[in-house]
C-alpha cells in the first residue's frame, strides 16, 4: 500500500463541535440543579450524579469528534476520518469508483450534519443507497461507485482535490 498523501484537507464545524457540547453542559447543569426538587424516591444520589455527569462528558467528547473531518487523496484510496482520534474512518478504494464530481453539499438534503445515510433515486428512477460526511453547506465531492451507490463528502479546495484524484485515476490499470 502506498501511503503517500497527494492532497489533504481538514475542515471543522465549530457550531457542531462546541455549540452542541455547550448545550450538553447546560442540560447537565440544569438536570443536576433540578434534581433537588424531585421527589426523594426519584432523586439521583451519590454515585448516580457522578455516573450521569460522566455520561454527559463522554457524550460531549463523542460529539466533539464529529466536528472535524480530515480527508486525504492517496494512491491507495480516498481516506477520511472524523476527529483527532479517528472515531469513524472510511477508505474508498479507487478500483470501486466509477465517477467523481464536484458538487455543492447541502446539509438539509442529507438530514443534517455528521455521517449520514440516505436512499434516493438516480436518473433512471432506480433506488440506490448513499452515504455522506457533511460538516457544512458548500463545496464537496460526489463519488459514484460501480454498484450504483453514492458517497458525498464536504471539503474545501475541490480543484486541487480533483487534480490529485485525476492523477491517481489516470494511473490505474483499465478495468
């Protein structure tokens, strides 16, 4: 496997990353504060508060990971990973790619931000599955595979990404 990186891009969505984390923090504080007004048999006591707080911190850490997306064009495929630790990773093998094109990605088309799955109709009115890594509205790439499936990813610098992809695709042996 050739791990040489021909193009790399890192984007983030601060609203998803820190806005949702702040919201989780506010909800945690309100829940702990409101706990004192609950009936005694319904209140959280001792370790319950600790476990609840730990769960909210873990949830915040997971949400923060989905606020950053790193994409790379390599000779062995198109690689993407969410967050610094790569909680979710995907590699697209060039042998499976039939077509790549630049598009404008709209989160509303995919049901919001994050890693999304959808079913839609192609130009022949046939159903096909599609996945997307969407962090914001704007430029992105649409990969069409030989099996009819789609993958869409939000990126910056689509011109250089496409140049690197064309370079790799031109070097591939004919199918």
